[in-house]
C-alpha cells in the first residue's frame, strides 16, 4: 500500500514537473474553416514538440483586430502568435510591432511561398508573417446559364462582357440574378471589391502626393458602372450583402455570376452545401483593357508579436502551420481539396492537388495577377491592392464604404456619394498630416 | 355595465401584456429556433419552423469545450456579485440612515460613471491590468465586473433601505446593538427581498457583460461571452452555430431567471407603490 502511494506520488510529481516545464503559447485566430481544421490537427505539432502547449483564442474578425491591436500597441504580451492579414503586416512591421521570421527552419523553403503573397508580407526584404492561406478574387459563373444565354465566358473577361452576360442571364421571374456583388458597407466588405474594381478602371485612392482622387472621372466610371450593373442585374437588397450572403445566394442557384474571393470556390463546388456544385466555371476578374484587373490579394497569416516572451516556441509553431508538411498532413487526413490554398507554389505543381481542385490554376493565375506594390494603372504612394496600407484606412475605408453602399441602395446619387467621399478622404488625410 | 368594462379592460391589458412580452422574448426565441436549423436554412430567410437538426450543437461542442467557459461565467458573475454586496450594503446603509449634505451628490456621481463609454477607458484599464499581471485572470475580471456594477447595486440597495423605518434601527440601538449587529441582525433580514433581487440582477448583468470580458481575457478566464464571439466567421456560414452557442450561453441564466422571477419582480417593484 505504502509503495503504491509512493509510486503514485512520484508519478504525480513528475507529471507536475513536466507540466511546469512545458511552455504554453497563445494563438489568436479567426473562425474560418481552415483555421478550425488546423486546431483539430495540432496533435501532430504537440507530439513533435511535447514541451510546447497550445492555447487557442478564436474571435470575430473585427474583435480580433481590435484586441490584437490593443495588445500589441501596449505590449501586453497576451498573444504569442497572431492571425493577421496583408493589411496589418506592412504597417505593424514598420512600427517594430512584429518580429521578423528568420528562424523558420532549414526545410521550410521560404522561396516556395508565392512571390505576390511573400511581397505583401515583407518589409525591406524581411518576412514578418507567414501565409496560412492566401486568396485573390475571380469570377465564378454558372456554366449552364452562360450556355443558355448563348455566350462563352473567356478566361479573361472584360467588364463590358460581364454586363452583357449579366443582362442576358437575369431571369427575375425564376429568381436568377445575373450578377451578385458585395454591397455591405465596410473597408473589408464592399470597399475590398470596389477598390480592386476601381484599379481595373484606372482609378486610385490617392495620387503621388496623397491627394484623394474621388473627384476624378475614373472613380465616377467605376461607381456608375457598379451601381447600374447591380440595379439592372443584381439581387434585391444588395446593399446589405457581404461574402456570406452572396455565398448563400450562389449556392442556392440565385446568381449567374459572382465575383469574390477565390477561397469561395471550395464552398460553391461542395455538393453537400451547393445546389450548383457541378455547374460552376471560373474566370479571371474582369478588366477594361488598361492593364490592371479587378482582383485583390489577401493572405491570412501568422505573425509573432514583438511583446512575446516565447518567440522561439511561437516561431516553431508558425513554421509548422505554414509548412509543406502541414499541407501533406491535411491532405492525408481530409483530402487535397481541403489544403489551405494560395500560399505555396509547390502545391499548385502537385498533380494530386490539381485533380482535387479544378479551380487551382485559376486561383494561382489570379494571385499572380495582383501586385500589391504596384496596384494601380497610375502611380500611387501606397501598398495594397484592395486597401491602402495606412492606419487611417480602416476608418476612412468604412466611411467611404457607407457612402457607396447608400448610393447602391438609391439613398444618394453616385455624384453625391463621390463628393462626400472626396470630402471625407481630404479631411482624414489632412488630419493624418499626409496633406496640408 | 361597469363590471363589463372592467373585464374588457382586463382582457385588453392581458392581451397587450402578452404581445409586449412576446415582442421582447422574440429575438431569444428566434435564436433558439435558428440553432435547430442547418447553416443553409439559417441564412435563407425568415422561417419559424426549423428542420430540427442538432448538428450545430455537436459542432459547437466539438469546436470548443463549453464547460470551461460556463465555469468561468459562474465564478465571475457570482464572485463579482458577492464582492459588490460586501461593499454596497455598508455604503447604502450609511447613505440611507446617516445622510449628509453631499449624499445625493455622491450617489449622482457614482451613477455618472455608468454614463461614460467603456471604450474611453480601455487603454488605461488594459495598462493597469498588464502591469499588475491581471490580464486573463479571474480575480482581475471579478474586480472589474464588481466595479462596473457597483453603482447600480448601491443605488438599488439605497432605495430599499430608505423604505425601512429608521425607528426600528433606533430601537435596536436602544437595546444595545452594535453597528455590525444592527446591520447583520436587524437591517439585512428586513431587506432580504431587496438584497436578493439586487443580487439576481447583478448576476444577470455580470453574466451578460461582453465588453470587458472579451477584451481582458484570452483563455484562462474567458467566460461564455468569449465562447459566443468565437463562432462568427468572415468567410463561411455561421448563423446556426452562432445561435447554438448563444442558446447554450443564455440557457443557465434564463433558467435561473425563470425560477427566481418572483423575487426579481418583487424586488424590482419594491417601494414602487405607496
């Protein structure tokens, strides 16, 4: 009896000692399918690194952004790994809020990261965040409806073609809208789409001297085209539709075309969720022949904040979650179609992935067609395709998004919306000290 | 005739009360209904009859363990309430029974702190929590929740205590009761309905508090508010899962409210009719 007690005591003591020795890192993330999958697969990491425990904090995107900003600005040290996007990385890296990722390991193969994505996550040639999944935007369309309309979608359509096809596909009596586009106000909602679209119309947010450009004809052409297109061929109440609302409409067969994130391809082609899974075709985002397409570039990425006390363990985790090994792990457990897309060139060269994901080539082409460092036809002083990587953009982008959403809803005219956007942008830029 | 009118009035009043109650309860009811829909059904539009699937519940449970968050909610709401009562009972006693010229001003000042938007003090509070090592700790959050609800607790108790005749306390004093005896053996038993309803209301307020509980916690002290907020997704359908998480989060407090509604109503209307 005594021996048993002693053994139990020793065992508990050693367990406690092990637990005390184990380092725990806290990872802040959003509730996206790929992130949730990663949380389920972390046994693979903890088996290889028994001295590191993982704690997850999953938050709504805007709350996450606010929380990590608070924490990082005050060096609170609450998080050791943060999920952030291509908007935050250049700003935060310049503020020295992030640690450069230079210890990702010998077999990590940094050069395998798709150059457009790596460019968006680097400052002065140093990588400050590792992409977990990357996305651009493209056209998803109903092949059957396109055929019925007597048209053939080119691989690289123009906006005029989109308008023509949308007009022909619209069949309101049967609940089919020619085109579904984002209308919900927000810098990451309608403004992501409209900013990318404006690039293809030759517009830009600011000129080289940070003067707002909403009073220029390119913006008028963009917004007028968008509002007219949506009025003629868009769904009812489009001004409150974001990614999720349009996803539901498309999956139910209520959209002829949908221009949105490439990551949506896996949702619309999933037979369990989509009524039109076998009828979807893909094409590059439209252009107007000016040399830029209306597609964006985004990567949910893992970064290590400068305030962490566990930088080594954090970087080890980042390396694991964004490695080739992780892609293989997901493929072995859940199939190649579920591997996080848009980060590594090797994935797109993999024949098994190409077979499992018919949208693979178009996704890669879309990502490669976006250049965050030269996003517009005319030169600009900023980085970012569907955003302007300055701290003021979150607030300003949402304000302008509300004005444009109101124009779509018919509450104001295109001219009024643009005038107010110009005033708001001028005020914000003056306050921020960009212009005098 | 007069009798008929009274009955008619009664019927109208009852119907109106039911309609108002239903309107107030409807968002909760619809959340519960949505939790039994599939994600596709949930986003399709307004429908009162769900398909009855429980897949959202299993997914929510599989994704994050409910119990840990639940336990934190219980500890934080009960802990902060007990702490608030310990401070508020003596404070309300002194203001009710030995008021000074400035008592009203102090009460108003306390209430005015509730008028300030919480976000205005986010950074100072965050820095204090960081420097004292209280971030993501139950102790820190218990104190925080106690502080934000304290003005309401003091106000409610002050209102109840004012209804108790001061002569009874004087009589106790004449019989030789000390200050503490007076509070514990005379005042408290008489104010039990008031204290109980204050306690219940404070537990509900602390349970539902979502600004500080989300911003000052990460994993160890995160309560059910953090649990709910983790189910909203920027890319992917989530209404059904979010509704299931919300239903799980509000169920305990709803059940508690149901069983204690008598005390709650009695406490809240205490002194309303003279």
